[in-house]
C-alpha cells in the first residue's frame, strides 16, 4: 500500500489529539506558569518516547497474522467508539466537544488551585501535573495509532512522519494564535478518523482471522466509502428522530462518560 | 482499601475506558465476529470476508439505538 494514505490517516487522527492537548497546555501555561508547564510536557514526551522505544521493536516482531487479528480488533473497537460519539454529537444526542469551554473550565480550575508551591526542580506542581497528564493521555492515543498503523503496514517511519507533522502544525498554529483552536472542525475530523480506524480495523482483523479479501488491498477502497456512507445514513436517520420513534423503549448504556481524554 | 488495590483499580479503569469506552457491547460484538470469522475460515472452509463489515454495521446501529432510545436530541 502507498504510504500517503497511512500518513494522512495518522496525521488527521493525531491532529485531533494534539488540539486537545494544546487546550490543556495553554490553560496551564497562561494561567499558572510556562516553565513548569514545559517541564510537565517534556517529562510526558520522554515517557511517550519510552513507550514507543519499548513497544515499537517488540510489536514488529509479532507474527503478522496475530498482529493483524489483535490490532484489527482494537482498531475496530476504537473506531466504532469514535464514530458512535461523533454521530451522537452531530445529531444533538450529545454535547459537542467545545475547545473554548474546555479551556475555560481548565483555566477556572487552575486559578482555584491556589498559589504555586516550589518543591525540588519544579516551581509550580499544579501546572506541571496538568501539562504532564494532558500530554501523556492524549499522546498515548497517538502512540497507539502510530504503532498499530505503522506495524501493520511495516512502515512505522511513515506513521511517525504523519504524527510528527500533526503535532508540529497544531503547535505552530497554537503558538501563533495563543488560544485554544476552537475553529477546528473537531467533530467532523473525529467522524473521518472513526471511519478510517473502523475500516482498517475491519480489514486487518478479518485478514488476521484468515480471510482473503476480494481484490486484496483494493478492498479497502470499497470498504472505506461503504462505512462512510452507512455512517452518514445512520446520522441522517437519527436526525429524523430514527431510534426514538422506531425502536421503542430500550435501556441506555449504563456507563456514558462525559469526555474521555482522547476520544 | 489499600493504596495498591486502589491504584490497581484506577489503572484498570483507565485502560477499560481507553480501549473499551462507553459501550462494552460494541467490543463484545467485534470480538465475537472475529471469532466466528476464524471458525468459518479454518473449520468450515468459508472465506467469510463479509462477516466483519456486517458485524461492524450491526454493532454501530445497536449501540446508537441504545444510546438514543427515549432520549430526544437537545
């Protein structure tokens, strides 16, 4: 497979995560202190690099069939969760993720947390912890996408290029505007990423289970638009009041989180 | 509850949220579909490439139905 679709998929997926991490970092840096914020970011990036350093070589040693089965299952589950959330948001069944209001919430919490407390080499542990957690949690998903896509395509380098480009672009834009990137069409991007993750997960998972796809890799060129069309169909159906009118009473999921980092 | 138990619980909860997310039934359908696909391919000799796409559409429809039933859009 050409490296371009791999780079573009990883770029879009990682850009979504980078936008969310940027919101948290800006809130910590602008309301608390930049030095401790950068320290928190740096430690999180080192931790993420260690995860890639340990898991990267290990994952590429796995037999391709087993790798595709496990990674395909994980990607399909991940992608379906992204798609589900994006469709629920697009149809008004769940509040849109708003970077501006997320930023204001983080700023209020940072201001209420009390004054900076110097201990050791960090002058403000609140800013450090906020930046560390934000970058680590959002970064873990980036690492997951880079490793799974890169290992499956035997091209971790291309996946890293896509992820690095996304982080650089979002960082440069964030530094330029010095505000959360609330104009980014986040839900549309999540919808697109959900389609790509679900499509690749379906393709690789089935291959790992022993299936031979008609047309081999070209099957993806059919799978992606079909999953996109079906997802758009579900969106239109829900906009017209589909499930509520057609389904009758059904239990809602017991566990519906407000916002999982990275989703 | 000891500190270690609490840490293990929150560690497990983080990974559950990270991998499984809001609706565990989606994960269960995907895993079951892959298992049935493997059985069909290796035991019955059927090249069941069509099963995973059907399972994915079914899982999404089922999950959306459960999430929106009796909940009008805001």
